[in-house]
C-alpha cells in the first residue's frame, strides 16, 4: 500500500517546495518508487510538451519522473480559469474528479507519494478543492510548513488549522522552517507548548540559509524578462549580493562582496569598463557575478565593446537603476530545475536537519 503525505503551508514563501524536494530525496533512500503531485497548479510552464505547475516540473526534472508527467499537475490554472469555472464553462465536479483520479493512479504506481499544496490552506476553495479539502478526501496526513518566530507562527497555524478541522483533515506535523539558529530551541519549546493539547508533532526543518533565497543569473533573467548576455555558462551562478554602483568607481570595487550582481547606470562608463576588465582576474571573477546596466542613455561604443569582449555576464535594462535595484532586492528566489548548486545543497542539508524516519513512522 502506498504511503502518502500532504505538504501544506501557512502562506507563501515558507519553503514548502524545498521541503518537498528534501522529502523526495530522503524517501528515495528508503522506497524504490517515490512519486509527487501538485493537485492545483497556479503557476504553469510547459515541460516536455506538458503544461504543468512549475514546482511539479521541477520535481519531475530533478527526480526523472517523466512517466508521471500527465498526472503530476492535474488541475492547472491559467488566466481566466476561475471565471470560467464560476460561469459554469468548467463542469462543477471536474476539479474534484480530475485531482482524485490522478492521485489514485499515482498511488498505484508508487510506494511513497508526496502531495504538495498551493499557497495557504484555503487556496483552491474557488474550485471546491482547497488544500484542506484535498487532504481530507485522499486521507493523507498533513505536514504544515511555517516560517519562524513564536507569536506569528502560532497565529498563522491556528488560522490554517481551522480550515483543516472544518474539512476533517488530519494535521499531524508542524514544521518550522527558515529558523534563526540562536532562537531555534526557544521557538521550538514555545510552539510545542502552544499546541500540546492538539497532539501535533512539532519539529524543525532548515535554519535560515541565505544562499537558498538568493537568485541565480537565470532567475534574474526571468525576473527582468531579458536575455542573459555574455558568458552563458554562468546562468546557474548564484548572486549572493545585489549592489548598487552609485559610489566612486574605486569605492564600488572595494565594496564588492561574494558573487555580487552589480547594478550600474549606463552613463557610468568608467565603472562598467573597470568591472569588465576585472572579469579576467580570478579573484575578482569570484566577487563579481555580473552587471545590470540600467538607464535610457545609450552606452558609448567603446564601453560596450570592452564589456562585450570581456564576456562578463550582463543585462541591459532601460529602467532606472534604483528601481531595478529595489526589485532585485525584494525578489524572493524560487528554486528551478537548473539550480543544481541549490538542489545539491538542499539534499545534503536535508540529511542533517530532517528526521525522515520519524515522519515516516507516523504515517
């Protein structure tokens, strides 16, 4: 019989997909056939000719689940889907039939199945298939991923638990993620006290790891909707620092941190030339991931020539440098199938942080 677990979250950006990746990796060490499904896919891409949720595509790519592609993202939501459903253009029972049929087939194919919800517990309610409803109807115990803290976590968990209770779904685990190491034990103690009467297993996942929140050059390309120019082999390089090149040229270079993406105005010829020239020096190449050249003013021909000849990765943006800098700093990185460095890090750390045997024993 297939064991299964539903991965929910109290909101966006809790690290739900990271937890799913980790559990897939750990389960594969114990079970021969491990499967994955994202019942409702609000963010879709085309992967090997199949329109599917971006997280399902990620899991399929990493774990080579090509045979399951048609089942891993049964209900995708494109623009206007909810309006068509409410207008009656999509049959009322279609989401339920489609989702349950896909999960039932995957249960036949696998020994262990991970079901990842979308967003918070109520997502999917417009289709009559919220995360809580799906978990209840398939009889899967729920692991609820939260952020860090004490008061905020308790409030968010209680809010989400109300929907699971209403749907009669079983929440078995609360997993605190992105914890601050020096506050971890204290938070864990108080969260356990708060939910002692609920008889929930409260555990932790990863400490806050900045590198997992930092974008790769490819993700910057996707955010800016612009092609990466220069060295294409660096597309998966992680940008640990986003720096605005507003100071003097020497000061900007002195302040370069590890793997910095430098945002610079197109009129700063001396800074672009200096950064491009330093790209050939191994020590500076480690510190400088690439350039985002901003502004409507055209670059001088000689500056552009030097930058292109250096093969430094760069983007050419027409927006103001301050606006681009803010959007990059506020961007929350999601892991993609090409982010091999991050995926390998997640798998390595998961073996240290997550007690899969304890979770498995309670399913």
